[in-house]
């Protein structure tokens, strides 16, 4: 596989075609080698328009969803990001390249071990990986950006209280076959939900354990 050609085609035929035109985001997607984060058996599909299977019945987002996610959040270099679901570590790398720091949590320790090695190989050192369930996030922590890498039936209301002023949440909410990618903001306890597009995303595991699903 010619990675440079395949990456160029991905950017042209998938990312730009899905109205991802932010040059900063396009630059990150071109810079960070997606092929280094996919499982070896799927290396030839690293740039394909598909969810790439991971272990534990998890998967990587499609490239076009990753692109729209990054563009819609308008991440700044002084932002603190919470990523719920480390997975392969690829999106973690993209988020870290755009922000001040990423705190990424996952319930699967092997994901974290693998992702940490790949991030260090890319000289990305502003990502902190934690083996933690999302229900155990400290309510005192505050973030500018929160990203869920798996779909949710509903958004846990407590996560809106973790946002700093003008903070944003990206989440895909709903159940198959109807799921909506949304940007959620909170202003003086007023929750705003802006639907970006319809898509499918593998459901986030363990979400039924949380008692805070009410939004």
C-alpha cells in the first residue's frame, strides 16, 4: 500500500467531500500516520471509508467522522480535552496535536498500553491515558472539550457540568438505525444541542452502569 497516495485520496474523496475544509484540521489528518494506529491485519484499510474493528468489540471511527468531529469542536492550543474511549489512540493523537493537553480514559487496559507506545513513537507527550470508567470522572474536573468516541443512548447530564465556560461536547447520540452527531454546550445551566449529521457509531461500553443518563 502506498500510504501517501492513500492518505491523499482519503483527504480528497472522504474528508473534503464531507465539507471538512479547516486547513488546520486537514494538516493534522495529513501529518499523523493513521496507518500506524490501525491493527496490523487491517493495515490495507487504514484509509478506507469504514469503521475499523478493534478488540473487545470496539472500533475506530471512519476518517470522515473524525474529520467532522475535529472541525466542529474548533479546538484551540490552550484547550484541555477529555476523551472518553481511547481505542486505537489515533483520535487521541489528533486531539493532542490541536490542544494543550488530552486526558483520555478507557476501560480496556490493553488499549491504553498500545496507544501510549504509538503516541510516544509520534513524539506526542501531552496526552495522559487513564484506565477508568466514565462514571468515575471527578466532578471537580473541568474541561474545554469533551469527546465521546462511542455512541450514547443519552448523554450523561453530569458531563455538561464538567464544561468550562464556552466548552463543547461532541457525542453521537441515539440507537441504530438513528444516531445523530451533536455538539452540546452549556450556558448558565441551559443546555444547547446542535445536530451536525446522522451517522452510525459503535456504542460506548458500560454506559448502562451510569445512573446519570437524563439529558
